[in-house]
């Protein structure tokens, strides 16, 4: 995880089950896995969801 001025700017999530991942963030997020963009949906304000694959790592970058 990386922080800047008290705000999270980057995080990594390891999928252990390969399920849907749901993240709440006031900042818009860019999600990648193995350096490639991951398609996300926004089911509600400040929430993004994306499908995961078991044992894959997902990098979340806040768009500041």
C-alpha cells in the first residue's frame, strides 16, 4: 500500500477465491492485473466491482 498526504494512492489485492471484488473508495480507481486493465463496474456511488481469478493480484491506483 502507498499513501500520500494521508490518502491511500495504491493498493494490491490477492484473490484467494476468484469471486467478485467490491471496493469502496471516494477516489476514482484504476484496476490492473499483470499490467493489463481490468473492467470494472460502478454499482453505486464510491463503489467499484470487478471479477477476479483465483491467485491473481489486482493493483488499485487512485486517480487523484
